[in-house]
């Protein structure tokens, strides 16, 4: 591909890598959608070099889900800069990670408020002749006197701005900010060192300034998939979407992220907090009394659901609306939404003036009602209630990411999606883009076949009907015991915490001389245990982790070398089948026929299993055993969801043959 040699930072291509880069570059050049399924070791991060070769003046935005993925691209871009020294790169991770103020509350709302107060004071002082805010004695005195726990001014932002006289006063980035932004975009400072590099300047402001002139901008999924955040950011950076190429990493996670952003939940506590807020707004704005009188009806609706015996089910948004309207002065749900919007704006302004940057419960109520309106007319939104003991929560959930992804694809010059588990890639194309024209590519596994064995157990299952079968239970324990006899660090993954607890409750602290680690649902504990597990090989020891597919230890982690020598996935991690799941399946059947059930129900489960197995083989030198402990993977309809290389190498086994085979490994 013309120009690629000027950007590709390595002496030679990995197997199949040149085909992948040619495909991505051609799609970028022709303004197409492209989905690439490329196993670990394919050199996916080098796709950025192909896009740079075909950019022709366009910006490139790389969307990543985690800091570790961001660092992978930073390392790749650092190598590219050795060939193209003028390349400028910036990244924008969440403000929560970059804000140096360290204040509790909604960091985005806090930042907005502090910048507004700071700008107002700076502008006032500038009109009195003080054009350098950071050196102004009045501002310095105000900063000294402000309450550290409830500040109204941000010293980091103040140091980033100066005023110039140009047909009136104009606030502009300070020379210090410009210099730091230039240094950061040229030297590719990693996120863990950005605070040190920026010193007394706001890291987010520095990166934002650097991004205005950058050729490549890295950002997290929320920046891209939240329409509000994306529009604000693009406007701030003067980004024209039609002149921008998108590269989305870990693309198998797009659907979950979009659904999370576009879903909203409330419970009785949310309603109670909103009522308390409204009590302070009585007499200040019209509609407060009416909304306050309506909210108990929401609570009454939740109370009526406590009699349900189901943990999760659908509720009719039309019936919900009628229930509320019957006991209120409102005739239409739209009128409730109109009042909530006005009241929210008034509360937001009041809190803003008071320097209170905490979450506004009434905002969540407003968002919920907006989604309820949508659920009444759009089948892509489901209204769901969940019951946890005696606590009811109401949720409006997006179930189809295609509308958002099609819109994003239409806005940008090209969109390239890459993942190690985007298989089968045609199913993901339909899920993400329906019938839109898109190029797809699925690469073989480039790692040496001799370094791996892939098993599928034909005599065990996690199917609900067999969970209490004693023979099935004993065989699962037998697989775990045999698997634990392998050398080195190992991992066993289950479909749910419920099954994890069943099979791990009687485990000793050591199992086959390996230290045992059971995934905690507490994030801090899980992180600390994982750190201990990964440190064992350095001291000549080994361990075995028991985790959950889709959990904290099964995705987005790089267990290369001796850190993990094998993974066993027990069962097929399907979502619990209930009325909600039936409705989701039916929605996708209406779109894709019988394949809709595979796309909406089976595919996510297969992907979770593949993600867990994918922790093992991270480099060509790694050796490992991959085990699918579930007979349903041998079913043709489910087996077709596995990558082609795995389907070809799959060894069907029973407990006896599995034990013999791994003894010879």
C-alpha cells in the first residue's frame, strides 16, 4: 500500500498483518465501515500506521476502553514518531482520572462550576488592568482564603489563562499552557506521569490544548459514544467529523458501552432525594408543587411491584404513565417532562451558584421520564423493574446499539473497528450496522499451533436443568482437579458468581500446591488478590484463580509469559432467561429472523468465554491449555460462533481422555 512503508514502524510484517493493514487503509481511503477480527498477536495496533498513510490531512481519533489499551497505542505511536518526528499525539481520558483538585462529587459538574467562577473573577480583574490572572494579588488572596473542601476557584485553570486586548478583552491559553501542551503532544507522556509533567497546570486543559493541533487523538469510549460529550468536545477542539477517521479498539465492547450510556435507573431512594430537593424550590419556579405531588405515585408504583415473585421483569410504559397521570394534575407524560426539565435547570443553576457540585437526583428522575417516553414508541428501549430483596428499581434500557453506531459512522469520514474477539465478524456487522454496507475481515491465529491445545468437554454443562445433577457436578469437579495439575499459574472461570461460589466454597487455601484466589465482588480486594497472583512466578510459586466470565479477572488484562499457563471456562455464560430476555430475543428476531436469537443471546455468551480464554496466549512464545468446559459448544449453532482456528483445533473430550491428554502436555 503506497505510503505505508513511511509509517509502519517495524522491519517486517507479522503473518496476515499486511492484509489487515491494506484492508484498513483502503477502507479509510474510500470512506467505508470496516470490522476486523484479529486474534492476539496479529499486530492490531499497527492499523493506526495504515490510517496515517491514508489520512490525507484528516485527523485520526482512536477510541479505547481502558488505560492499558491507551498505553498500547501510545507505545505504537512512539515507534511511528521515530520515522515521522513531526507527528503530534494527544489523549483525553476521563476528567476523574486527570483532575488534580481531588474533590468529591460529580467531577464534570465541579469542573464546569470552578471554571465559570474562576473565569468570572479573572475577567473582572482583567477589566481593571490585570491581564495575568495567576499573578494578580486579589486572585491569589482569594485562592488562599477559599475553603479547600468546598472551593469555588481552580488555581490550575487560572494558571492556564491570560488576557489580551484585541478589540476588547479576550481570554486565551497562557504561554505556559501552550508550551506544556506542545511538550506533552511531542513526547507522548503516559497517563501515570501526566500530573508530574503538568505540574501546576490542569492535565486535562494541557491535553485539551494539545489535542487542538494533534494528528492523532486518543479518547475513551464515553467521549465518543455519549452524543452530548462528543459534540461538546468536537466543538471545543474544532474537529470536523467528516474530516476525521475513527479507529475503535476492543470493538466487541461497543454495544455494552452504548447500552449503558443510554439506559437510566431510579429507585425509591432516588425519588426521596428528589422530593427533598423540590422542597427547597417551592415558590421559586412553576410546576414544583405539581411534580412534588406526582412523585409519590412513582413510589406507589414501585410498592405495587414488591408483590412480584420475579427478580426481573418488563413493565408496560403506557400503563406506568396512566398510573401516574391518574393521581396527578397532568394530562400527558410530555407535560411532566417539560416541568422536570425547567425545574432541573433551576436546581442546577442554584447549586451552581452555591458551589454545590454533587449529583442532582431530580436530573436522574428527568432522564428516566425522558427514556420512558422513548420506551413507549421505540422498541429498542425496554422498561424493566428489578427486585433485590425488598428494594425495587425501575430501569429503561437500550438493547440495540445500531442506531448510535450508524449515526457515528455517517458523521465521520470512515470508521475502522478492531478486536481480538469480534467473531463471527458478520454477526457483529449486523448487530452494529444492520444492513449498512461494511467491509469485514477475519484473520487466522498467527501464533504457533504447537504451543496450544484447545479442548471442549462433551460430558459437562452449566445448563440450568443439569445444575443439580450429582454426576454432572462431580465431573465438573473432576475437570477442575485435573486442570489444576498443570504447571504454572492457571485460571478457572464460571458463568456467574452464584456458580463460582458453589464450586469454590470448600476450596482450601492451597489446591494441588497452588495458592487459591477467589474473585471478590469488591473491586479493591479483587485488585489486591490479582496483584498477589501475578507476582507468584517471580518467586518460583504458582496459583489458581477462580473468577467469573465478564468479571474483573477475565477481560482487558494481559497475562503474558508465565503469568497464565491455562484457562478453563466452566459452562456457557448465557444471561438468565426470563421475560425480559425473551423480549430482547424477539426484538432481534424481528430484525434478523432466526439468527436474531444467536446475535442477541448466544453471541454475547460466546464472547465472554473467548475473552476469558484469551488471557492465556499473549505472545508467540506463550504456551497454554484452553478448555471449554461445556458440551453446548459442540452444537453446530454455537460452535459456529467460535473463531475458525478454534473450530479447527477443537479436541472433543470426556473427563478420562482430558486427564490423559493434559498429563502428556
